[in-house]
């Protein structure tokens, strides 16, 4: 097993270092710009997300006058701390992009890490920034696909694998190559952690994971630039990622085949609803039932069938008395009931006052979520719903398509409308044209001579 992966960490770093802006197809750069629009929007929309004010107060109280910006507060921090704050904000609504098969949220890690790095360096041009973002997003997806059971082993792949991919992306901005890039990867790995238990318990530490990964990536890259050494057999060592974290369950071809020519970036999904991706097919089926005329008062029982991994993530019984936002965001029962009751899912669906609404609680009490043997355990898209009405009629629905995925993508106008909805949530008194300058900067990002400065100045406030 060890011989199969000998030299893998070095090969990965060298391959990533060879990818430049000229290697990016137009469809890849277009996708990266959609990522930026989407991520800056969800950060702005998270202004009042539970936990963020406390985090930002703590970081602001500890640090003053750093070289990087906290987006949701008028305060500057060290680059690692800014990456933590902005990464937590990007992930706080669970509204950020995801590579569905790889089970990783990416730009909540990559954008905060690269933005903080670019601000510290200064004068990072747009082509350099986009190339680094492409490398980070591509490696994050490929690591998620290669680590075939990461979530099943109990890891949060966004965090563990994001630390590694983000360190290489940040290293690209810092001009690292050879052993220095290997040190950045190793230094990030030495910090890498992230249990899926926070997801399963529905607690606020889950949304901090992206920030922790961005912080580890930035710190690892800068320390490597300063000459500190990190692990060299980061992936392949006896206590490396493959053996220690993934228990030798690893698909090498998913990581390395076609790297730099075949782009997994094109397979990312953007979210139409601010909750766990594993609930989205169920939401679609709830909305379908609503559109077909089914109403909450008609329902006697609901059975929701998911693949085993989705069921582990979102299949627990819903407890309305908890009134916890993350618990609702990670509940197939709640999101199905909310979609059926309201005919929509939006920011208001996850306000604390909405979480124990009697009509929704009544439906969730009649819902049972199962690990459906008809669905492959790791499959994220499929879901069955069986609804028994009080008159004895049984309605069965199935879908294997999630809105926002490559099979049903969000178009540019839909992403822009989501961006504006996020601004209305985060800046309720803003002008109708608030955010236009950010869209303009992103559209012409290749022309920027100082990407960090231009993106920070354009962020809607």
C-alpha cells in the first residue's frame, strides 16, 4: 500500500505549481466568478447569523491593526484570524457552494484564505488570484473524491481536506514551489482536524469549521514561506492523511488523473436554499407536493428515504423545542415540512421564531426518515418520499436531481438574484443598487492589479 503512494505529496505539490492562469478554460474562469459572487453574497447575508457576533467580538478584542480585513466588521486582523472570521461567515448560513459527490464546501475556505493572503502581500493581480482559486477549488474537490469514505469515517471533509487544498492555494499566491510548497501542505496537515460530530449534534461549531480550515491554510503557507518545515509524506506517510484519516480507503486516480486538464470545478453545485445540501432533494419533493395541492392538514404520515450518508447527516428526528438553527438546517423532516407548509424555503424558514411553528411541528411529528436500501449509501442526490393522507391515499415521489447541481444548474441571473437576496437579508436598509460595484469588480477581475484591495473596497457595506 505504501509503495503505491510513494512520493505522492511531492507530486501533488509539483503538479499544482504548474497550473497557471493560461491553463484555465473560459468556462472555468466563468465558474470561478460565479463562486465569488455567491460567496461574497452569503457572507454579507450572514451579518446576524448566530455565533458570528460573538466570534467577531472575541477576535477584535484580541487583535488590532492587522494586515487583513474582517468583512462583517470594520476591523483589521492578522491574516489567519481574518481567514477564520470570514470563513465562518461564508459557512454560517449553510448557503455556500458544494461539490456534491466530494461532500466538500469549498469557497468558504478558499476565498477567505486567498483574500487574507492577498491583502497581506499586496498587489496580487487578478490572473494570479484566479489561478490560485482554481488550484484550491480543484484540489479540494479531487481530495474529496479520492477520500471515498471521509464523511463515513466521521470527518468533516470541508475542514480536513480544505486545510490541505487551501494551503497549496495560499502557497501559490506566496510564490512557493518545491520543498516550500511541501512544507505548506505539511504545516496545514499538522493543524488539520474537523469531526462531523458538530454536524450531527446540530451545533454552532459546525459553521466555524470552514474558518478553522482557512486559518490553518493561511498560517501553514506563511510559516512555510518563512522557512519552517512541515511533514513531507503528508498524504502517503504511515501517519499521513491516507492511513491515519482515511484508513487506506483512497482512490488515487480521482486525485491525480487529468489534474490541470480535466476540471472538477465544473461539477460544483450552488445552493438555492440555506440549509444542508443533503436536504435539498427532499425540499424539492415537498415543494412538488405543495404545487400538486397537498396541504399539511391532509397528511397522516410521511416516510423520507435517503442514502445512508445523507440519513446520518439529516435523518434524526426533529426536536422543535430545541429551537436551534443548525438543528433545523440539518433536518430532512423539518425542511420537508417547512417546504410543504410554506411553498418556499428562504432565510425566514430558519429564523428562531419559525423553528417551533405549530403547523410545521405537527408535520415533523408524523415524519420518519430512513436509510433507504434502494439508494446507494454515499449517493447525495436521490430521495424517496412516501406520504399517506388521512383519506387513505398514498403518494410516492422520487427524485435524483438537486436544484443547483450540474444536472439542474443555477444560471447567472439566478446566482445574481441570490446574491441580492443575501444583501437584502444582511443589509435590510440598503439601496437597490447595493452590491453593483462588487459585481463589476468580479466581472473584470483579470484586469485588477490589486485583487485584495479591489474586492475588499467593493464589498457591500
